[in-house]
C-alpha cells in the first residue's frame, strides 16, 4: 500500500458509548421528570417512607450544590460585568436601555397577572379560610428592603446568602476598579476572572447532574404534596402557569417579532437549555452561566451579555416579582374578604417594578410576596396559605424569569444594531447537547470577554 493511500481510521482505545445512547440534555431532563413523577406517585400511593426520604435527599443535595456557588458567583459575575462595560461602546446607553426594558416587560407581566386574577377569582371556592394561614417568621417591608441593601460587614452576606447585599458590594467594588484604572486594577481583574472561571467550571459539573436532581425534586413534590393539596389551589396554580405562559410564549415572541424584528422561534431554540434548567432548579442565579452562554449563542456580544445577564439574574423577575405577587395578592384578599381597588392595583404594579430585586435570584419568592402584602396592608397569614404550594409554582415562575433575562439583551442588542443576526438565525444547537470532545467539552461557561 502506498504512503498516499487512505488507511482506515484506527479505533479509539477504551470503551465508547454508542451514539444512540448519548441522549441530548433536554431528553435527559424529560426522562428525569417522568421518572420523578412515577417514583413520587409510587412513594405516596404505597406509603414508602424510605423512597420519600431518598427523593428529598437527592433534590436537596442538588439544590445545595447549586447554592454552594451562588454567593461567590454573584459577587464575581456582577464585579466582572460592571468592569466589562469599559469595553463596550455607549455603555451608559446600553445599561439604561436594559433597565428600561426590564421595567417595560415587568409592567406588562404584572398587568397580565392582574387581569387573570380579576377574571378567574382564584381565592373563591377553595375551601380555605383565614385560619388555614400562618404568619411567616420573617416578613419584608420597604424599610427592611432599603436598609437591608447595605451590609453591616463583608462576611455575613456570604454566610447568610443575602444576595442583594452581595450585589451591592460587587457593584461598589466594580465601580471602584473602573475608577482606579486598568493598570492598577489589572491584578484584581485577573484574579477575579480566574476565580469566576473556576466557579463556572464547578457549576457546569453540577448542571450536568440536573437530570438526577430532577428526579428528586419532582418526585418529592408529588410524594409530599400530592394531588389533593394541588386541587385546593387548582385555580391559583392554573392562573400562575397560564400567566407565565402568556408572557413567555405570547408577549416575548411579540417583542421579538415587532421590536427586535427577529424570528421568535429561533430565540426559543437557542434559549431552551436555560429555560428548562431554570424550571428544574428553580434558581435564576444557578442557571445564570447557561443563560449567559445561550444569550451569546443568540448573537448578543459577550461584553454586553456579561453585564446584562448577571444584572438580570438578580433583578429581572417577571415570574416571581410580577405575575405571582399580582395574582397572589388577589388570592389572599379574597380569602380574607378584603376589597381592593384601583389604588391597590397600582401599588402592586409599583412594587413589582421597583422591588423585584428583593427576590435576588434565589429559589422562592416569599420576600417579594411579603413585601407586596405589607404594602397593600393585607394579612401576612396569606403567606402561610401559599407556602404549601410554592415549589410547584416556583418552577414555572423561574423559567419565565430566565426567559426574560435572555430576552431583554436580545431586544436591546437588536435595537442598538449590535446583534449578530447570522449567529441568531443559527442558534438552534444547545450548548448542553454538544458531543463530548474531550477537554473542549469541559471549558467553563464564559462571562468575560
């Protein structure tokens, strides 16, 4: 055989997984959902205590791993995102437009929530009474919200996971770095970027465990709550899911089509990995690296994405801070027989737009709910009524949050003519579905340029 003759490819050493067994990430998540539902139903119907405990431990461990990186991830992501603005032309304009569109979409979402709540009367016919509620141990107020932004020391926000205070410290540090200049700040920036890459790589490994975490989270929800509890909140639960679906699959596509002038289907093809992970994990911050990666895949410049996505992951909450408190306030008012008028509905809109940072990208929206109820003068016992069903609602709320966090950078980038239209039109491949190609597969999700 001549030297120029083609020779058959040498087989790679070691065991190779057949291609048909390499399921895409969305299929793994779907499989986890189905298996979780079946195991949860089995545990509840057969009263298998050890299975309930196992499902709870699996779910709690997955959420615990996500939360483990939250505090440092938020700090360094916000710090780097602010310092990256120096690389972006018209940084102040982009930042202001981002904030403006956060507010616009929040107003639309809260309006939809109010309309749905007023039409469906979610508190009527539930069989629930004020006696079923209980005051939460901790409630939110505007004084707590405003004074709670500034930490008393630099350690407590990290140990108690006060994300709002972590964001404040990161913002101050980022602005200070911009002021002292690139030369003096270079060692700090290099260290911060290295730490952020390390955190993202570790979080990437946790994200790959999502299908297993899904089994535990969904299975325990079914085993613990069951369908009987959900039936009491049937209208309320349906309202939250319908409201979030209208925003995610109605309002967002309209904004993409008529404001950004791009194909909405391409957006969902590109953003779906982040949306489905948010649904399972119930954490905007935990999903943030994936949200940032898919937003970059949609053609938004890295420099702008590295600011807009971390900023949105801690402040942009259309599900938790707009739709949910609007419907929840109407639900609580009807249970406690409190009449609300135009003034109260305007207050709900105001709280949703201004106070959304109170949710801070963590699982659950109890702080935002207590803030809304206290502003309206509604009984805090209403929070106790809703905590029972909260995990079931939080999945759809967080998915909506993350979809909005990816949407706004696309809309702003398109309107500012910095969106890569070719990349957007080809953003159909999920970064989590990429074939395993050795070390390249393990690269951390980029945030900095």
